[in-house]
């Protein structure tokens, strides 16, 4: 596992330590969560972020809640779970992990079970999910590189990405950034173009920090430069992550992703989505049904307490957007690739 970057989620002394991603890259400090409320707020306030890490944090949040219960009640556990699910709306991994662990607890425990046993079960599930994701992320990276090799042969690649999808977002290798990291380990990366990712700067703060730690050559670019970069920099492929993928392949990801996909289509550059199956939401027919998190306008009107816009300026701050499936070359998960996704292909993919 790559440990050049501190682990974003650590369980230590019966508490959850979250690397405070709001302070990166300048400070590597941890927020200590000793209650479910701390875990909830860590997700809501983005001390921890990235779809997979949000899901893992929620499992630990339930463990923190169970730790202080006197008796086991499934009904009360469900209530705690629903509180955690409200922390952020778009990344389905949060709901997926919480619902999955509820199912597992229901199947393994009864009303007479000891709450300490349920606590241990949930805690070890949290550890297990992070462990499992190493294997999943590595598979995704291999599928992606195989597809690129089919397209271009074995050559060094110019790649572009948006937001942060690496170790910090996933707790292990990463999804889209995992592909880049893996390609670099195979000496296949010429240059990475990392979108700054306004307004929260996941690209310039976090992706650049991760790429730098691994000595992967990169340039940060502003989202507005997409057309220039794609036209002039011989980009071979774009890799992004996902917060929720609907049954037809429409994909919600960090705001700015769909703009990049539209520009990529214009220049004929393959645009890939890389995400674990926990990011798939087959209950939604299309991306139109995905709830988009609206964040505070303050993130746009200023930066770190420095006001940029006029005092009376207004802003709207959708944190995600939906990329239409017809703009996507392939959706890559631990199960394989769905090339040029649509409802039919996604259905077959899930069944196989
Ligand atoms: O608001 P964030 O920083 O949690 O958003 C993260 C993203 O949009 C990522 O691209 C997505 O979660 C995929 S993470 C592997």
C-alpha cells in the first residue's frame, strides 16, 4: 500500500483519526473522532472526503456509536445509521456502506446479542473494507491500463484528471488517480494535467500533493483551460472518479467533470470514469434523479477567510454535476469495463 501520503483514516486507541484534508497540503494534522457526531461532522465538514472514504468513515461512525451503548437494539442502530446518511447527499458510497453493514448486522445478531460483539463486528468490517479496496483499486487500474494499451500500444501517456481520487479519497491506491499512479509504476506516464477543481481546490491542494509525493510529473491547470489543454497537449485519455453512477451510466462527480467530458467529446479524447461498485446506484434510472449537494456560497466568494468577491456578491455552489453516459468511453470498476455505457450494457454488466 502506498504510504507516502498519511493514511486519511486511522483507527487508534478506540477512536477514529481523520487526516484533516482541509489543511492539506500545508499541514498534516488529524481530527480525532470519539463519537458518532464527530464522524458525522467530519464527513459533513469535509475533514474526510472522496466517495469511498466517506463510506468507510460512516462504518467507523457506527462503531463509535455502538461502543458506548449499554444494550443492543437494531432499531436504535438504524436510527444512528440514518443520522450518518444525512451527512452528505451525493456520494452513494455513504448510503451503500451504511445499508450494507446494517444488513450484515441483521443477519448475524439477534435481540439477545451483546452490544460489544456487534461493536467488534462493525469495527472489523471497517478495517476489512479498506483492506478489500486495495485489491479492487488495483484491478481497476489494470483494466484501465489494458484498455489504453489496446488503443495506443505501449507508450508513455499524457493524462488528465479532475478533483482528487487518490489515496486521500479512497484510503488505498485510488480510483482515477490510482490508474495514473499504477501507470506511473509501469513507466507509462509522460505528463499529468490536474484540474485545480474550484472552488474547493481538491486538484491543486490534494491531487498535486499526492502526485508530488510519488514523483509523477504534473501540471495544475484551471478548468477553464480544458479546451486549450485538450487541443494542444496531445492528451491520450481523461480519468475521473464518481460519486454516484445511475443505471444508464450517467455519472455524478465533482462539479466541472461534465464540462470536461463535453470538451473531450469535441476533441475526440477518451473520457473514463473509474469507481468501485459501491458508487453504482441502480435504483436511479438516470442522472436526472441524482441529488446534487449545494454547498455554501462562501466557498466561491472568498478563499480561506480572504474575501475575493464584493461584500454583497451572491453565488450558487453546486458541488457536483452529472456527466451524460453518451460522453463516457468506459466505466471501470473492480468487475471490469463497460465500454460506451447505456442502460442495457449496465444491466448485463451487473448480472455477469
Ligand atoms: O466533495 P469531494 O471532495 O468529496 O468530492 C470528491 C469527488 O468528487 C471525487 O472525484 C469522487 O468522490 C470520486 S473519489 C474516488
